[in-house]
């Protein structure tokens, strides 16, 4: 399923799976030892931890409006703490951990680019990373990419990646992650996103 270079074996998938399934697989990073073991994640909460509240909301969202004022009484009632409060630093740290997890296999084409137009040791040099994700509405296929500019706005390099079928948020995150990996690979450590 995974080639020696760490990428998905799409030729094998195309033999056995319909195109729409293959296009969904493209947006998922292949398994990798550096990413660690798979973990369970509940997609209906922001922290990935299952809660009765989120399950109830999922089951009932078609029969009632969760934004109705009456539900504020229920959800804001005093009681035992739910979940773990997180500081801004914890949230950022967790976000970077997830970004690392989802990018364990980097686009080999971008990694192999021998581009070093500016000395990364220049202590005053800051780089700008502009990213975007896009979808072709007819097919539902996503791409992500970006542009890296130096501190004066001069274009340094660009990149893109075909993602298959995913969400807008996933496409946007892939654009940021690929840009950060490319900057790191080139030795640039000061960046504004």
C-alpha cells in the first residue's frame, strides 16, 4: 500500500478501488513510523475527545435547533468540569503536534528541490509564507499550495500539492504545513504566515 519512498501506491489503489475512493485516500497521509501509532479521534468535538454532549448534539441536530436559547440553560448549568482547560500555549503546541502528525510524509518533489536563493544564516532575514487551498467544484478535488517571499517581497519559490477529496480546512492546513516543511528544509527559521 505504501511505496519505499513513503508515498501511497496509487497504481495499486487504482486497480482495486473506484476513482472517488482513491481521491479521498490522496488527502490522508500514509502511515509512517515518525508519526507514531494511530489514535482514536472523535471528530464532533474540537479536542477529539468523545463527550455525551457532542453525541447528543449529533443525534438530535436534525430535530431541534441547538442554537435555541433554551439549550443555553442546559449546557451552561453548573456541574463538574468537562474536558481539560487549555491555555493559548497548550492550544498552539497541540496544533503543531497534529500538523506534524498529518505531514509525516512530505511531497518528495518539493523536498528534492535544490533551491537556496538566500543565505538562511542571514540573521535579519524574515520570510513570508502565503498559502491557499482550492477545490474544483465539478469534481470535488482539492489542491493546496503557496508562495514564499523574502523580507522585501521578492518571490523565492512556490509549491503545490494534489490532495484528492478532503475538507477546506484540511486543504488549508496542508498548504501551511508543506510551506513550513519547505522553509525548514531550506534552513529558513524566521517566517511570517
